C-alpha cells in the first residue's frame, strides 16, 4: 500500500512541478517528453508516467511502449531506493540484482536530471 501511494504522489509532484517550476519545464522541453514507469518485478504494483512539455499523465500498469522501466525486486526495495533516489542507490541496486532497468540507460540519465528539479 505504501508503494502505491508513493507512486501516486510522485505523479502529483510531477504535475505540480510542471505548473510551478520553470527549470523543470525547460528541462522537459529539451527532452521533448519521456514515457517511463516503475513496477515491482512481479508487476503486482506498477505505474507509468507520460510526460510532454505541455502535460503529464499517469496511470496504473506498464504499457509496452514506454521509453524506460524501473523494476524493483519487491515493495520494500522499491521504497528504500525511491526515498533516496541517488545515482549510487540505483547502481548499488542494479549490482545487487534488486533493481532492473528496462530500456536505454541514456533515458535514465535524462530522467535523473529532470527529477533533480522536483
């Protein structure tokens, strides 16, 4: 339940940043949008985010056309990494097998740059 709420709140924060933070909007315009998602490995909890310079939409599940997906081994691991989303935390998680990146790692770098402005 905590992970579902956290992912929903992330969507609210993204939408708020688009409205209120010009640096966030500028970075998103440079990227020309990004579609990404977060899920547990068994897909019991999954949420996706579609971001364009004009709009951010979010929904349950992981569509197949996402640019990048972050898959976590379980809910506890996801919450632990998402509470302190540093690059080192993601790298450590990938090395331990707790985090799996589906998609291009360059998109992950774009996402991390964008999330700095939240």
